[in-house]
């Protein structure tokens, strides 16, 4: 019994956060229909956290196209308020580093490319077989044909 209660607890916590997001959206965007609220909630939940810049880039065009905001500027202001309200209900801020995962980073340890982890004999086997040099004599004429005069 105790073994099965953990997954349901996890689902409840996830649903609670989703309900909070839906409630904040409903309060802020007065008169928003249920399908739109569900769609926006999904977008926010998938973002993995609250980051005003990302939220504005993602949601603002939809707020404008759905007629919720008159202008792009109004949509940005709504997103800013939404972001603040989501943080108030406990949704975590998304750290800058989490969405710049593909940015270049310095390696933790130095790696020498010329140094091999193989023994000398293993390296010789690879060097002699890797390019097919071990069987080259089998495929080529050893004796060059003489010229006829």
C-alpha cells in the first residue's frame, strides 16, 4: 500500500502546481476560455520554470493573436505580471544557465590528445591494421611487369 502512495503523491503535487498556474492565468486574463487556459498552462508548465524573457517570447504572440492583448506591448506587460504572480504562488524562477545549456563551457580536466591509454603492442596492432596496411601485399603486385621492347 505504501509503495503505491508515492506516485499518487507526486501526481497530486504536479497537479497542484498546474492548478495554481491555471488559477493565476484565470485571475489575470479575465474571461479566458477553458481550452485557452489549458493550452497556456501547458506552455508554462513545459518551460520548466518562470523566466520573464522566455515566457514573454513564448506567450506574448499568443496573447495578441487570441485577442487578449491589443498590442505587443500590452502582451509583454501581461507576461511580466503573469511571471510575478506565478512566482508568488511558488513557481520557481528559471536560472539563466538552464536554458543556455549549449553555451561553450570550459572543460573540468585537461585532456592530452597525443597520450594513449593503449599499450605499445595494442597501438602497433591498430596502426598496422587500421588502414588495411597489413593486407596490402595480398592485394598488390609485388613484381612489376617488365617493359616489352
